[in-house]
């Protein structure tokens, strides 16, 4: 890793830590606010799925803090214990967001399908990219094509980060629209849920920007080496 790339990485690490801290703070804060409906995260998820005529998706609890996710492969909404059992604004927001992905899946939302198709490619790329980039930097004067391969591999992971953005923002949009129309929250609770989901989305924005910035730097290193030839 070059000094320039290390510097950019450190900047985004700092920003990511700040956003992550604010997200956790918001989650804890809104976890103390019970929803007027009294529904738990599990009940919120099950109701949202039913209201969208989705009956083949299972809601289950998984270990971990903020480990919540939707798995399109086995059609499961996986909620962390705090969300699954919580009857509060934070739990409702997260549960509805994950169900937003299930609604995307059922509606054949194109960006979700594209991201799902990228997953196996990204898994292979992630296992190779650091080693290829390191070797490419070391051999840049004798074998610059190796760095190009590394740049392409990194570009795949960057593309995945960028494609994730519309998927996450759309899931939150669907979640907030349903929370409003279903009236499982008051207006004040809805505003807090919107704030929590906004900070969650910012973690993906920071990750995408960091990936883009690093990709551009590696690409410039390769182009600079090629121009010297």
C-alpha cells in the first residue's frame, strides 16, 4: 500500500468509525423508546411481509449486535436478538428495513438482482485482490499488467459497494412508507426511525466512497507506470 492510499484509507477509517459510533448511539437511544403499537421486531417483520402478500419468507433470530440481514438465497429475514425481541423504535426500523429487501426480492427489484449476481464474483475477488495488488506494486516496473489485474479485481468490489447504495436506500424507503401507512408508529416515532435508517445508510455511503477513492488511486498508479514505459 502506497503512502497516498494509506492516507486516504486512514481518513475514511476515521469517518467510518465516526458514522458507526453515531449509528450505535442512535440505535441505543431509540431502543429506549417503545413503539405505540407495542409490536416486537419479529411481529413488525411478520406483519410487513403479510401486508405485502409475502408468505414464503421466514423471520428468525441470529446472534450478534446489528447483524440483521435478508438472505435472498433461503428467503429469510435474520434479526439480531435486540431487534427480534425489542418492542421499540430502533427494532421496528431495522426489522422493517430488512423486510424492505424481501419486498424488493418479491418485486424483482433490478438492483437487488444485480447485486446478488455479483456476490460469487466478489467473493472470489476479495480473496485475491490484496495479494494481487501487493504483487502488482512490487513488480510494477517489470510486470505492470499484474497491477492491472489487481485494479480490475478491486473494481469489482467497488462496483458491489456502489450497487449496494440504491438497494439499501430503496429498502429504507419501502420500510418507512410501510411504517407510515400501517400506522404501527406515531409521527414522532416515524421521524426517529427515519433518522436511524439514515445513519445506517451512511455507513454504506462511506464504504462506497472509500472504495472509489482507493480504486482511483490504484488506477492512477497503473496509468503512471504505463506512461513511463
